[in-house]
């Protein structure tokens, strides 16, 4: 089910983009395997088979976390969001609210100081002032660039 193909011509993609794609597809595959093993372990009545399937599920979880850590190290945006949401206590959605509050209501970039998007003053999505995240294929860095002004 996971995509192993590019959505853009491969000659247009940097090696960094290709590696990010490989890691993301690998993470998707590991998560899918975890789900399959979980369902199979829960469905079987054979306790020995259940133990094997649960062991396999847990191994896939380890693999998924290793890929996620690679993504964190390779992508400033993954790093920023992992630092915001993972290994925290309390409400997950309140973490987002707190993060937006620190950024003056805007979602922030890797440094937690760069606004990426802001909502409208009336609480709308503020589509006229959206900023898109642009991937700079030459450096593999993510940056915010304004577009869709007054649309």
C-alpha cells in the first residue's frame, strides 16, 4: 500500500529529497507492519503464535522509531515538531495551542521563531495570507515563502 514511486520526475529531485522519500516510505511500511502484527496477535487463539506475533510487532516498532529518528536528524521541520509533541505529558492539542501562543498565534518553523502561517483576525484560516513551505531542492532545507496573497 505504501508508495515507492516519486510524484515528480526523479531527475528533478535532489538526493536529499530522494533520501527523505525513502525514509518516509520506510516509516509507512514499518507502521503498516505493526498494524498487521497487532491484528494477527489479537485475533489468534494460539498463545505461542500470539507471543511470536507480538515480538515481531515490537521489532517493527523499533525499526519505525529508528527511521523516525533519522527523519528528525535530517529535517529541521521534523525535528521541531518532534520536540514539540513527543515525550510530553498532558493534552496533545494543548501543546499545539501553547506552541502557537509562543509564536504570536502563528505556526512556527524549525527555530520556533519563524511564522509559517497565520490565521485571519476574525478566526478564519486567513487564506489570503497563507505562506507555503518550500523545499529548496539544492540544499534540502525547508523555508517559508509567501504565496496565494489576496486569493
